[in-house]
């Protein structure tokens, strides 16, 4: 590290130079003083005045700075010209490698413990521009498109560098060939994917067998190995199935006179994990309806009592068997299930029993889950007929439409498979084994609760496992204090009301896309009391609003319009009794959008701040065909 008079180019907040005004400036010194006195200031580093002096110490910069002495301060044009010249000169300076490396070194130290990564290159790539980020989240897609249009992060040519070219050659070309194969032979592609997932689970199960999982350290090491291989497997096997799906949907959208009809075609999708789960739960509900004794229990007993009956295995034999079978298949699911630290349905059986109680409220035969799926599938074929009837050159285009439709209904079901079979089932197995071994740490008094392990980084978890296996009792205070600190920080972070969709490196924050104009820079005209989102499931419905934050305490009545931030499978039991759906977040491939299409519910997503715009009991109209939501009455 190069220094001048022993003053470094870069200092961390805990270093002594960080509090010296002439070295780091006023803001830097104040931050360092607060940090060193244990105020809640995020860690950081400061580029010192010595670094600036070193960089600016060249003839070209000195000469241009001399122009300041000659400028006429009353001449605005001359001031602007000289300012621009000085700025350009400074911007053209090439930083010495030692300063660059020092800054990168300090930055990496900070970013190693942060929960975000730089995905600028991914979000602004040509591939994302083609397929559209709005399929996942409409708000994020709108913001990214705006940033690209504004030239802040222009899309680079895919052949702009040798590294990119080699990446294309070895990964993209392989993925493209597999995508073409799956496009031609979709069932074969899905079969291959499921075979690879099965092999992955065999590897997971083998590592957790008793002979390979004798202590806490063995368990954590296997968990780490799973985390290393799982993303690669899912990316290599799932993407070639998903790409043809998106291509089919985009082409059908172009061929259809009304793009909403193309979206309705996804209602014919062959069953996916969520659909199969709903049907299995519905069959269980029918079984309970036909059993007078059990039906009375669900009608009269509290959820807590029903949970107690289930845990004691006191339901009628056939029903107990079917409930156990459901938990064997889907007990790994839960609210916020992508987070391994969140509880699963197997930990909270009351969630599933509450879903059954909701299903038992369904008295209209047309609202039966199997009936809804049949009606939804029929509406997809009606949309297909409309598309075919509106074709400009039917003799040529009709065979193409049918070919794409057949691929879509087969491959679109794979959308939920990587998450469920790849992530959720895997996390369920890992969570069960980790909690089992965490009991050892609790018994040794190193931690207080088994779920304390979810407040540790993987390297810390390995250290805890070692200390547990080797009975390092001198570390008791260290682990308990660390976890207490993490729990306090978690509680603090959970108090945040809103989290930005996009955060730029210059500090610009986008919480939603309401201030972003479309590509023609034209704002959509809305009448008073009307709001706009993205249509993801066609249809029009009028009804009362129900704001829901927790599916377990929804107080939702049949026919009401569900308004919430977003949904996951834990919300699925609410869909049969709602009339329409409004989400603050999401896109065409979001869980709520997919299930809404399967259930034939009008749905609009990307309605920023919807939970504050609307209120319970308000009478509104939801148009899932054009994305408009109209307030009809405030009563």
C-alpha cells in the first residue's frame, strides 16, 4: 500500500486516521466517531484526501486548475465552459492500479456480509430485454426498461467481449440446443428434468442417512454441498424447459388479435405441483364432508383442538391416513417458503386445517376445485377458438397456433417444478435434519433454541457444529450473544414498511413504477377513482374489498376481492372463495397470476400501494383484461 507521510489512501471507519478531519473530511470523520463509539452506523470505508492529492498531482490537472485564477466570475458562459473542462479533465484521469486494488479490497470486505449482489449485467442483458422481466414482476420490468431507455445502463452487444463470447459458446449454445429439443419433444424434456431432480434427491437423502450423518458437522457439510450443486442443476435443467414456454407465449401473443386470449391459453396447462396439491386437499375435504363425525369436529372445534386431534392421530382412520399423506407430500410448503428459516406446514399443521375449513365453506357446486379446473380448461379452448377465428391467414397460421398451444400446455406446468421439487422439497429435508442436529447444540447449552441456527451464516454454522461436536463450552457466551444481536437486527428489519424494487448504486431508489411513463412517454388517462395495473388473468368482476396480510387470519368471505402484497402456495385455499385478485407486486409468472388463471379469476397485479388505496368493504370493479380497477362505492 502506497502512502504519503504514513497516511493511507483508504481507511476503514475503525482506523485512527478515520477521525482526522484533514484526512477524511467532515462527513467521514463524523461517521467514524459515531461508529467507534458503537452507534448504529453501517460499516464503511473512506477514500482519503491523500488519494485525491496523489491522483490530481499531474501537469495536465495542474494546468487546467490554473484557469480558475483567470476566469471572469461575472461571465456565466465562461464559468460553465471552464467547469466542464475541469470536470472532463478529472474524469479522464486513469487511477493507479494500487489505488484501484485497495478500493476493491475494502469493498469486498464490506460486501461479503451483505444480502445483495450486483445484478446490473443480468438485468440489462439482451436476453432479459428479449424475454421481458415483467413476466416475473411488472413494476420491476417497467423500471428496468425505463433505465435502459434512458441510457443509464445501455444494453451491450452480446459479442462485446471475449468472455461473453466464450460464455455464449459453452453455456448459451448448449441451453439453446436443449431448448430446441424440448420445444420439439416437450414431454421428453420434462421427463429428463424430473429424472435429474430425482437423482438430486437421491444424493440429498444418501447424505442424510445415519452412516453419513453421525454428527452436527457431517450434517452441515452435506447441507453446504447441496447448496453448491443445487443452483447449477436447476439452471442447467429447468431453463431449457422454460425458454420454449416463454417463446410460445410471446408468439401466440403476436398471432392473437387480442393478447389477453393468448394469456387465457395458459388455463389449459397440464397439472403442476400447486394444482395437484389443491386437488389432493379438495379430495380430502370431500372425504371429511362425507364423514358426519369428522365434519362436526371441523364445524365446531377450534383450530387448536383440531391440531391436537391430528397430532394424537385421533381422526377416523381413513381421514387420518389421508391427512398424513398430504403432509408427507406437501408438509415442506409454508408461508414465505423460499426462506429455509420460515416454518413449514409440517411445523404448523393449523394452516392446512384452516385451509380445509375454508374449503368446507364452499357450498356452490360450480366453486368445487375440480369443477373450477374443468371450467378453466374449457375457457382456454374457447380462447383458442377465438384466436383461430381471427387469424389473418388461417391456412398457414392455424397449424402454427395449435403446435405452439400444445407445447405451451405441456411445458408451462414446469414453471412451478424447479421451485417445488428443486428448492422447497430440498429445503424441507435440510431444515428437518439441521433442526434435529441443532438439538445437540441446545443440549450442550451453546444455543437457546433450535431455530437459532437460522441466524447464522454458513461458515458460522460450521463453527457452531464443530463446537457442539467437540463440546467447546467456553464458546457459550459468544454464540448466545451473537444470536441475540442477530435476532434484534432481524426484528428491526422486519419493522420496515416498504422495501425498494430497484436500488441503484448512486442511491436512487424505486419503490414502485407509478412515476415511470411508458415507452412513448405518455401517461395512461384514468378517470377519478380509477387505478391501473397489469392484467394477468382476463375477466371482469365487481365485489367488496378484503385487505389480507396473513392467509391464516384473512376473515375473507365468499365473493370478496382479495387485495394483498403478493401470494405463495399458503394462500391457495383462499382462491376458490374469492371473486377477483389485486396484488401490489408480481407478473404473469407470479404464483397469484398463475393460480388466478387456473381458477378463472380476474386478476390485476403491479398495483402500487393497493392495500392503502383500497379499504375493507369498498365496492370495486376489477378488469383482468385491461388492468383497470374502478372504485364503485366507498361504503
